[in-house]
C-alpha cells in the first residue's frame, strides 16, 4: 500500500531533520565511524586537544551546512534523474555529521553555538539555488564540496601529529566529498566563475574563524 504524503507530513519530516542536524548526538550514521578501535591517538596534551576540537568543530559545522544545503535544495529543486543520488549524498553527510560529533565528544569539545545561524543561511541558499534551476543548484553543490575538500586537506595538515582518530574521519570524508562533487558535475552542474567561488571562499573564512572558538 502506498501512502500519499501530505503537506503536514512534509513539515514534520523537515522539522525532524532540522532537530537531528542541530541537536548534539541526534544524528544516526549509516556507516560506522572510520575512527575504529584499532585507530588510536598518540598522547595529546591539553593544548593539542583544544586545537583538534576547534578544527573538528569547524568540520562539524561544515556538515551542518551541507545538510541544510541539501534540504533546502530538496524543497525546491526538480532534479528528476538525480534525486535518488542526491538523497544518498545527503545520507553520507549525516554520517559525516555523526562522526564529527562523536570525535568532538572524545576530545571533550562541543558543537558550535552558531550552528542554527549557519543552518538557516545554508538552507536559504540551497532553496534559492534549487528554485533558480537544477544546473545552478548542482553547480552549487559541486563548488561547495570542492571547497569542503580543500578545508579537509588543510585540516589533515593542521591537526596535531598524534591525532590519528580525527585524521581517519577526515580522510573518509574527503573521499566522499570528492565523489559528491564529481556526481554533481556529471549530473549537469554549472562550473561557477572565479568571482562566485571567491565569494564562497570569503563566506567560509567567516565561518571557520568564528566557529573555531564559538
Ligand atoms: Fe560531508
Ligand atoms: Fe558532501
């Protein structure tokens, strides 16, 4: 038996996803974290743990933004051929979110207080891009994923050398994000011109600077 989803069902589902994204420990991963039992850190001192937590907080917020972007886009974009693919990517973002959250807890860190703000901003951008057209919205996904990939590479360098567990998480995320970027371009995403990408880089600088501490 199939069931027609009403507007109210949709709203409840959306609200549920918002809560799962913003409430710590609420995200349910579909794959276990790459920081498995046999990946162990070398000794980290307090300063190193604090620094690692700051970086992982940035990555967590990046995943909150990814969730919001996919959800905003899901609301307005048509994407008939690639909807299933986009949902799969969104599920992988839930994994990333949960893995970063779990790692933050191990480091005695907390998620960012600014997450609701970044969620709202990314959701709006996703919804607007989706309404403009599939080429733009897929292009936006590709550009965002490429940007996230650059951050991940940078963070793998910046993490304390002994922090093997965070690195294991970021390594798998980088593989997934590269795949998402590739899929979005393959599906017909526009390649954004340099000035647009520069604007996105500026936005991400604002995010990383504030979230490292807050
Ligand atoms: Fe991600
Ligand atoms: Fe992604």
